[in-house]
């Protein structure tokens, strides 16, 4: 089913020049007597760790030798208990002169049992062994979360970490619980070196000095998979340039093909000299930049109408240090323009074709609360907001044949002090207040009717 699985090559198993492709055959525990009556030649053999005989020591080297003698091209050993493990083919108990002949890997028990179930119907697979510590695990959380910011921010080692467990033992364990300590430790080192550094500056150092993450074939993972990249604490520790924001989203449209972004620069060694800026992104984007003191202003101009979502990087080199600021570009056919006055937002929607309906969602970036209105051509579209701050505007514009998204961001600064949202003094959401009001009205009408009946 083209689903990838992560495996760990056993000690003594060599890398492959090219993938091994063939049928997957389940071979029990990989015993000689189990394989003797099976057609194993040119297959990828799947077996369970251990033995079905209590006390029997069925070493991985024995399983490998049995599989190789039977003609298998590779061996997959799944765990006999939850989790994954690191196995060894060469150890002190091997027979004299033993040399592994085929690749052998270990796999998580749950995934091994899943493969065992799958091969009852589809039993063809490709096995490739490679050294790629920056591969994003298939269980790692992906984005996007919102079209207005990039998530995840960064990735860190969290798959098959050899870590402590109860009773003084060690075990291979995976999850965000093991990636987060790497980042926390990196942040602690940066604070130790720079005691007055702020949290957002720590984030900048970690993100802009991270390493790109690629799959086994050199294809870089998307921002929604790996964020800025893999944590590189050595580079972050030596970095001296803080860049804000460390990543950003740019919104272009057919009506507004030019957009600017300001990157604020701060030097930890009081030097902003020898800064060189370059651009990696869509080839139809004309890029320019200029410095004004501590601010680096960048401009993107879409020269062709190639609508869609694109990823790219702004690269800043200072002396021998390299900083990377990833960006996400929304280039939309429709557009929405937002203006403000005294806390009232006004919207103008544009599409080169005739449109009939639009839904506008406005999100307060501080608390994530969202208000929605609908509109159509010729209708004055407004919405009141009651807090100053950044708001994210997204609209879906309906034409005769299709619907189109468009985005805008506005920094609201026109809400007067003391402005309170209606009904806020009740401490209840508007919907609940509306329900209470309807119930009160119905009760009043029923009471009035009963009163009239009594008077007859």
C-alpha cells in the first residue's frame, strides 16, 4: 500500500547500493525447520524475534544464516514485545567464521504484525537501507495548522532514542517526549551563554541555524513536515545574529502582486557588517532587499500568474555564518483588502471573474477566536473588533465554476480604550445569551396567553 516503515539495520548489516524488491514471506521465528518447506528464494523474509521454545537462544545470526541458506535476499525481524530494538549479528557467541550475507533489520512489533497482516493479500515490497539520521519519522506531527503561520517550527531527534527507563536500564523509545528535551537542553545552553536573551530570540537562533531535512533520495521535506529543519545546537550556540521573525507567510494576489516583509536584525556582538542576502524560491518571483539600520526590508513581486502555495528561503550570510529564514507564499487569484476605522473592519473582495458569494472569517491572533460573516457583490461588508492587535482574514470566494481562497493580515490599532464587546459584562458567550433571550421571550408569550385565557 506504499506505506513507509522505519527500521534499524542490525550491527554488521551493510548498506545497499540499490533497494531490494521482492515478495515478503512470513517465516515464523526463522528456524531452519520452518523455512525448509517454504519457497523463500529471492524473497524478503519476515520473522519474529526470539523463539517459541522457552529458554531457546535463537540468535539473530542464526536467523540470518537460516534465511540466507534458504535463498532469502533480506530479513526483517519484528520485536516480540512492544517497541523496537537494536540487534547485533556479530557478537561473542557467533560460530567461528560467521559472516552476515544478507541485510537484516529490526522493526517495531506493532508494525511487524501490521506487515504480517498486509502480506496475506499484497506481498510485494521494497527494502532500502541507508544512513539518514535526519529522516522525519512517519508518526511525527505535520502541519499545516493555519494558513497564517508555519507549523511545526523545528524538528529534533525523537525517534528510537536510547534513553533511560526504570531499574537503571536503557531502551529505544520514540515520541515528542524525547524530541522536546533536545530543544529544551539547547535553549538552556543558549541562556547560559547569553543570560539576558529573550525567549523569542532563543527561538530565532534555533530556527535560523537549523539543518535542512531530506529523505533517503535527497528530496527535502516540506515546511509542513519539518518546519525550519533539524535542530543544530552547535551552529545555534555559535550564532551571533538574531532575526525576527525567523519565518513568515507572504500573501500575494492577482490584484496585489507585490508585498513587503521587514526582518529585524539584532547582533549579539554589536556588528551588522558584512551581511549578504540571497533568495531561494519560485522563479517567477522578482526579489529585492535593502537595509535601513537594523531592519532588512525584502520585497517580492510576482511576474507571472502562477497561482498556488509555494515555499522558499531567505538566506543571510554574515562572515562565515549562514542563517536561513523559510517562508510560505500564498499567491491567490482572488483577493481581500481590509481597512479599519474606530475598531470597524471594512472588506473589499476582488476576483477577475464575476463572483456571487463570499464567506469572510476574522481570527484574533492573540486568543484564536474567530468571527464569520457572509457577503455578496455590492454589499457593504464590515465587522467590529474590540481589541487592538493582529487579525487574520480569510475569505472563500464563490464564482460560477469554482471557489477561491484569499488571505489578508491587518494590525488593528483603532480600537478606543475602554471599548467593550456587547454582552461581555454578563460573562457569557453571545450564543448562550441569545438562547436565554429566546427562552425568556417564549416564556413571556406563553405567560401572556395563559393570562388571557384566565380572563375569558
